[in-house]
C-alpha cells in the first residue's frame, strides 16, 4: 500500500499559502480519483483509494509543518509500508522557480524543516519526493513570512498548473516508477 503525503499547515489561516502546495496537491488527487478525505488517523487527515491500479493512503498531517514526521511515521508503521518503495512526499521548495517540479527517488531534506522532521522520524532519506517550486524569497523578506504568504494571481496560475502536473507525476510513479516520472516531469 502506497502512502502519499502532502505537506502543509493545518487550519484555514494557512490555506493556499506557498507552504501548503503539498496539501493542495493531495486535494487535487482526492478529487481526481474520488478519494474521500476526512478520517483522522495518527494526527493526520487521511483518505483511502486507488490510483493507477494501486491501493493508496492520501495523507495531510494535522501537525504543523515542522512536525510532519510525527504524523507520517506512525502511518508508515501502521500500514507496514517500506518508505523506499511505498512513500511519496509532496512539498514546497523555495530553491525552485515558481511552478517547476523536481522529482527524486531519495535525497537529503535540504533546508525544508518539514522534510528534516520526516527524515529524522523515519531514520531514512530513501523515499520518493515531489518538490513544487514556490520561488526564491525576496532578499528583504523573512523566510517564514514568505512561505506562509499566498501567491500573487500570476504566480498562482503557474503553481496550479504545477500541482496538476505533480498529481500526474504521482500517478506515473505508481504505475511506472520514479525514474519514469523523473524523465517525464523534471
């Protein structure tokens, strides 16, 4: 069973912020594949369904971003999933231009605190990730303020397109593997 986790911050206050593109992509997947989200499990909102012929659990941690791993780890353990083969994490990346995707089968957490917590909690960097570019922070802007801000209308269109592509990339990962998705979307 695949676990597909989108990172973000809970509550309406953070809806559609730069930091919540992972949550928004999970919402796209849930709608596209008619997966009902809502059940609460281990401090996360989850939905069960089928994507590309595979059983999946969609996950939106209800912890704040920096504690994402504390919600994801118990779900991975509960379903006896192997992160290297059955975990995909979708999240924002301020090192990528707005709307760019970067897919990797494994790697470091970089400067992303939510990913650092997941790596720490799972004790591995071996899991797939789909990064969505939110653009570099302007020099005079605090990083926290930047990632918690919403997109201006012109960037929002680019990001919405990127989130749709990220949802497609998840389907390709499930069907053909991470290498195929990297070749198609990176």
